[in-house]
């Protein structure tokens, strides 16, 4: 067994065989550096270039935190754009193939709100979306985050670039203090330090070398 194998982690056997079927035979460096801490519930702030496997790093972590028999939102992934949110949802569904009855919902702007409201009648386990639309649902009460366990800020640098700071702050105010907060970014502009210190508790800082 390679030391980079996912089987060094404490994961359900179904997840290990699923990863194998997906062709994920070894952890990527960012996964290897962040997953042990993520699976222990620690906050992590991770920097690694595009294409390095950041989605599975937080995805495997959040899937492990979810109780499927509880129909409440337990994980939220904030992304800068609809395209990125769709990509994250797609990867999460691949990683969750072994999990029966798990509901993953994508909520982004630029799409009509009616069908989103209907999808929220039964709360999903995992929500992936853009900050503005998530904020809208929280304000109306159609989405509830009182039982949130894991918050992910994905592509945090791009969200800051796009001016989402205040929206993110508002969304975070609807989540419990007890949550785990994971921040992933390809670069670390100044603003990252600020939002990390605001929203994270003693995060493990992981940086994988390589230009974006
Ligand atoms: P990032 O978010 O860092 O830009 P992604 O999470 O989108 O990167 O992953 C890039 C690609 O790598 C995806 O196609 C994904 O399926 C693949 N991938 C992720 N982890 C592994 C792994 N451990 N082994 C093989 N491929 C992987
Ligand atoms: Mg990514």
C-alpha cells in the first residue's frame, strides 16, 4: 500500500472503494496535507493551484460529517460563480455515490427562484451556491443553517475579487459558531488573511507550492 493511499485515512469502506472506482488511487498533495485535519473537525486554510484536487479534499471531509437521516442543511459550499458551483456539485455527487438518499442542492443567481423554493421545502443535506442567492434564501427563511456543521469558502480569492465580502459575512451570521470552516484558495491576496481570522478558529495552514 502506498503511503499516499486514501486507505491511511479513517473512511468508510464504501468511500474507499468508491474512490478506487473513480480512479483516485492516491491522494494529491493538498488532499494528503489537509484531509487528516479536516476529518478531525479542525478548521483548515489551504492554498493550492487550480486542478490540484481541492474539491475532493473538502468534499470527502464534509460527506463524513453528514448524518443522512437528518433532513437539515449540514454543509454549505460557497463558490464565486454558477459554473464553479455546478462543478463542485458534480464532484460531490461522484464522491457521494455510495451514500443513499443524500440530497445535494445547487442554489445560484441568474436562475428563477420559484423552483429553488420548491426544492427547499425538504431541506438538502448539502447546499452549494453563490453568496448572493444563498443570502436571499436565508433572509426569506427558505434556507435554514441552524444545524450547519461545515462551511466551505471555495475559491475564496475569486469571491473577494468579485466583491462578495459583505454577502459572505451576512451568510456566515446565519451559521452556528460551532461549525467547522474550511477555506480554499489558489492565491492568498491580503483579504484572505482578514476573512480567515474573522471566520476561522486556529486553522491549520496548508500551502502546496506551484503557481496558479
Ligand atoms: P481544484 O479545485 O484544486 O482546481 P478539482 O477539485 O477540480 O481541483 O480537481 C481537479 C481534477 O482532479 C478533477 O477532475 C478531479 O476529479 C481530479 N482528482 C481529484 N482528486 C484526485 C485524486 N486523488 N486522484 C486522481 N484524480 C483526482
Ligand atoms: Mg476548485
